[in-house]
């Protein structure tokens, strides 16, 4: 039905984006650079394509899950989750 909201458990490995924002190390800055584009695209899609406004969007309501890269063991990919 169009009137049903489906959610899933984000898991214990998803961290608030505020943890990434507070990390000023070179690795933390690189992760923030990699998160910036997908985060902006997800937000713009949510507002302009899906016509959805998140009324309580703050760093505690945006989670990031690190996922090992399948093709490069030295690289970690990230998934962004809006709560």
C-alpha cells in the first residue's frame, strides 16, 4: 500500500555522522570528503524527487555504516542512513 512506511534495523555497526564530523585526522577528513557527495544527493533526492521533508534532520539522525570494499581490501565504503 502507498500508505505504509517500511523501516529496517540499522544495526549496531552504524554510527551517527557526528562521529565522522568530529574526526579531524587525515583519515577522518578523507571519509568526510567521500560522504559529502552521496549525502547531498540523498538529501536533494529526498526533498525534490520524493517530495519528503525530514522534520528532525540533525547529525544524530544520520547514521553511517562502514562496509568493507569487495574488490579492494584496503578501502572501506560507507552507507548513509536517515532516521
